[in-house]
C-alpha cells in the first residue's frame, strides 16, 4: 500500500513538472510571436488580453476570441469551439506563411508549435479580415481572389501592377486614335495640314 502511494505521488509530481514545462513553452513562444507581429512581448503573458491581440492580428478584430467561450454551451458549444480553434490555427499558421502540416501541429501540439513559430524564420504577413461567410479564406491583406476556390490571389496594390495599368491605358488611347499627333504645316504657305491630307487646300502644294 505504501509503495502504491509513493508511486501515485511520483506520478503527480511528474505531471506537475510536465504541465509547468508546457506552460513555460507556451508563454515563451507566444511572447516571441507577439514581437514578430510588432507587439510588445509582455502582451503575450496577460490572460485574455493576449487572445484579444492574437485575434486582432489574425482575424482583423480582437473580439473574435470570445468565440472560445462558446464552449460553455452544453454539447454543441464544445463542437463549435473546436471548429473555431481549427480556424484560429489555420489563420495563425497562414499569417506566418505556414502550410497544412504546421496547422495540424498547432491544433494537436499548440505549445510546441507556437514555440517553433516564435523562434523560427517565419515572418508575419497580415491577412484580410475574417469573413464568417468564408471562414477558411486566408487571403493576405491587399490581395483579392477572383475565384473563391482556386487558391490564386492577385496583388492589386503593387507598383508594378499600377504601372502596367497606366501603360495599358496609354496604349489603348493611342490605338483608339486618342493620342495627340504632331501638327504638320504646308511648306509653301504655312497652313495647317490635317492627318491624311496630302495637298494643301490653301495653295495646293503637295505635303512634304
């Protein structure tokens, strides 16, 4: 009996130490992620406020973190909270340009993968605000997706794109005859010659 109690006590200490280690990993990883997002590291250790900031940086509105509390609703609340956690991990991973595998890692082993995210080479990229009608759309901010399911994004604000549009518009004007052509004058009397006019209507001199 005494041996059994010692075994239980040892297991309890081991669980407590593992829990503390996981908590430390989570806190350190979260603080590093916050600094990558341009926030202060200490914001990552304040309960609830850290979730608000993460939601603000990944969803575009910090109050989305309240969806986690839907777990308080019996049965259906737990399911909805689990689904929201998946969306949360998808957006967090994509805001650091990480793929599906990393998203799965965040869902299953969040403290470890948040640490990898914080100390890795991944850089933060803002996403377009979360749209409840398209919960899995992770289009980067400043992009638009013409076809919702093809995963292709067109950048609309680049200098290259704007220059191309300006050049295209100038080309269209030229092709449509809207560009201003240089004026031509008669070499004899000085009268202005119209485009396509081969002889001067004033003196009859042939266009040079």
